[in-house]
């Protein structure tokens, strides 16, 4: 039920796999500074991702990341698997 409702809110009808619509979670705590945490999807490549729809998903993710890292006040926490060569990671280039 919850997944169907979130899919509707995110406009994921028609087989779409990803949405640029953000999900906002607001946490308030007395005497705590304002902080916004944005969890973005990672750029993932696979031999199985060869279709046109897969390429569109990757382009949407890349665009979402670029939009968020433009703010000079943002702190970027980039997580890369230990078995990946960080120097060849596209996310590092974007950040």
C-alpha cells in the first residue's frame, strides 16, 4: 500500500523507474542547527543496462546529482565501493 501511494506521488506510472520528484523528510530538534540531507541515487553501470530506458535513467540520475552539487555550501559525502578504482569514478568528476 505504501509503495503504491509513493509511486503515485512520485508520478511513477507507466513503468517509469525513477522520478526527479524529491521526498522531503523534516526533522526538528530543539537547539539544533538547520541541516538538509539529500540522499541521491548513485550512478550505476552494468552489462545488463543497454536499453534506451536504462540510458534515460542514468541521464536523469546524472542530472539530479549535478543540480544538487552546484551549491557552494553543500558538503558532498561520496561513497564508493572498496573494490572500485576511485580515480575512474564518474561521481568524483561531478563532485
